[in-house]
């Protein structure tokens, strides 16, 4: 693992000539243990606040997190025999114990592997085996998910359980079962964190596996450290110790977008929702704990908007919302603006740690008619992320805001390979990496002269109709601007004349009366006539992936098998 994490493409390194003048700067490795030490001392009074659903939330200072992370490291090393780059997995909600594992495991030299609890059981079992996880730390409420998997996880030697839950589902497991708090009890509250190579593996996440097996992405200490610094930049999330961030984005989803590490750098308080991710509890915790910032995918905010519309709360503290994972519909952004919550678009993926862009309008646009248009983009590339567009034949396209191509990126927190191919080495499939080492994102879009990215679609979701491309995202955003539409997903379906045409699947709001003719007429005012879908259907909910994105392959499969009641106009 350590060797694999140190893999670098030739384009990412250069050996200085023999006669080169060397710097006089100290060579201090960029390590997660240094983030932990800084946060737990300089910002020791900041808090991780975990929502409990009943009674007062659990409050734990950064200083306490630091002490308990040291105790956890001692327990993993002394009691469970974790050594070197052993993989320690977590199957946990967003809570203080998960933050402790975030710091303890990589700081001691092991590798943290966050398990996506929303993946199908067979994918979870495959991932645990592929990563060679030896230990799983799990929340008690998730034991019904873990219990049936354990017989299929022969490499897992220990399960550590945190919080309430029925332990009986683990009876008969070959792995030894431990209580989290009992393991920590009596352990020293300091740990002699080792001086590691900053290129050593620190954490790993797997892609959601929408096509083929999930792929492992291994983050280094260096990449996490640099990514955390970028998250804290003023033109990024720009949070300070005066802020409290509601971290809704799961800790198993690309390290909660880097927030647990970044907040320890700057002393930002974290409000963790644990398993209470429904719109009602989220509204309650915003009103009670007064966070100033929140981060989640658009589907979370759509649910919260419906909740606040039906049952208004005082959410005036929440002035900044970071939305990523998929495009935020303009209508949703405008609705939150009216509530005083300023939405800031961001783009990224598992392979980019994930910060790739963030949509802070340039100074000249603030307060002008241009400002909202800039906010609707995916944002500008920060220092550290280089980007280029490739056309269908691999040609380089200009940054003119019009030429659309596949986005390719590289940088110090961008993956240069995937973990563990068939021979156990890092591998770089040609469809994911260019010959010169750039990551092929699979996203299609344009880049403006001043470096703002606008994504028009995923390469696999673009509708290729009669030699022209139709953006499914543009159609979806236009449809979701209709007051009767809660959600909409548009996919390409086969067409005898044009090759492909759009199928519009819509989720209507309760009590909605709009019919397909009305929706098509509404759409006709916003997109070119030739792009208008002829095929329409109403569905109860848009299928979602394990990280909350629209799962369009499910809709395409439902259409192909005749499961959808489609009306042709």
C-alpha cells in the first residue's frame, strides 16, 4: 500500500539537475497527525457537536477529540495488532467517533477506509475484500447491515462497535467483537505519532461503481494536507473559527468533502447529523444549533426546502450552503437565496479529493446581472488544479465558453491511478487516464476565458440526436423550474429516426395538476424546439446512487424492459 500510494506519473515529478541550487527550507512532511495536533491545541475549544435525536446533542471539544484519537490509536495498536499500513474500515454515520477514527488511523501510520453504507451488500463485501480490511469500526445502528456481511468477510479479524445497537446480529461471527468505549478506557491520552513519509497512504475511498466494479482511490497524507488548505482558502469555503459547519455530506463520501480535516486546521465547529438526515431533523438542528455553513448534495436541499415551505423554521443563521455531487437546479438556488441561504456551487469527484472547482463570482461581477450566471457554473479552478478540454478525437479545445469537450484534470490532490489491479499494483485504465497522466473525468462541458467550468452533462448521459448533442442537465434544470415539478431526470432512449431522443421522467409535487402538454410548452420557452422530449412519464421518485446522484442507468433499464408507462406527444 505504501509503495502504491507513492506512485507518481512522470508528468508529476521532475528530478533537479545535479548542479541545481537546493532550497534552505526545512523538510517537514505534510501529515494528518500535524493537522490533528494543531486543531486539538490551537483550536482545542472548538467543538464537534453530534445530533442525538433526543435530548441535548453530544458535545466534544477538539482537545477531547485529540485525546480520544490517541486512545483509539493505542487500542488499535496494542489490543488489535494494527501495524504498518493495515487497513481499518469504518461503517459509520457522521459523528464524533468517526472524526476520532479519521485522525487516529492515518496518524498512527495505518490506512483509513470509509465504507459507503448505501452500497448494495455484494458491493460492500467486494470492497472490504479488495481493500484487505482487517478491522471494521461500526456504529451500533448499522449492525443489521454489517452482521449478514461478516460471514463473507474472512479477512476481517476485529469489529469495534460504537453506540447503541443490537449486538446479537454479530453472534457467531469469526471476527472478534469489541466495544469502542471499553477499548479506549484507561488508554493514554497522548500518542507518539510517527514521522511518516508524506506520500504514504492515509485514507481510501471507492467510487460508487455505477459501471463495473468500484475503483479504489488512495489519498496520501500530502494530498489530504494540501487539499485541506485549499478548502480553507477565502475563495473556496473560506470558513473561520467563528463558523459552525453542518456536515451533511457523509464522511464516507470523499472524506466529507475534506471538511473534517479542513476544520481542524482553522477551528471551525462541526455539527454532525449522525443518522438523522431527514428534512425534519435537519431543520430542527439548524434552528437549535445555528450553523453558519452547510454542505450536501442537491437532493438533500430539495427535501429541506420542501420541509421549510411546509413548516417554516428560523434558519437565518445558515448563510452559506455548499452544493456539489451534481448540478444544483437554478430554481433551487433562487429559492434558497430568498431564504437568505447563499448557495455556492462546487464540482469534484472521488478521484479529485474532491475539490475541483468552486463558484465564487469574480469581483467585477458581484452586484451585477452577471453574478447569478457565474454562480450557476460549477466554478473556477483553484490553484493546484490544472484543467483542459478534449474533443471527440482527443484534440485540445479552447477556453472560450463555447467549445464543449471532456474535462481532464491533474494536480497534487488528483488521483494518478487506482488501487489494486489484478496484479496488486496500482493501475491506470486508458478510459480513465490519458497517456500523459491526466484524469479523464467523464464530464462534458465548457471553460470560460477566466477559468469557470460549466458542465453540460456526463459523457455517458449526453443525448446524441441526429448528429447534435442535447444536454440532459439543461432539460432537467428547465423542468425543475416548473412549480409543479419536484424532480426531473432526462435520459437518452433509442429512436429509429434520430438515433437517440430524450425521455423526460418527472416527479410531480403533491397536488400538482400539470400535464405533459403543459410541461412541454413550459420547456419550449426555455430550450430549442428540436430538443423537446416526445416521450414523457411520471415516476414516484428519481432513482439515486449511493451518494445521492440521479441513477440514470436504472431509468434506462426500466425503459428498455417496458416498466415505465410512457406517453408519446
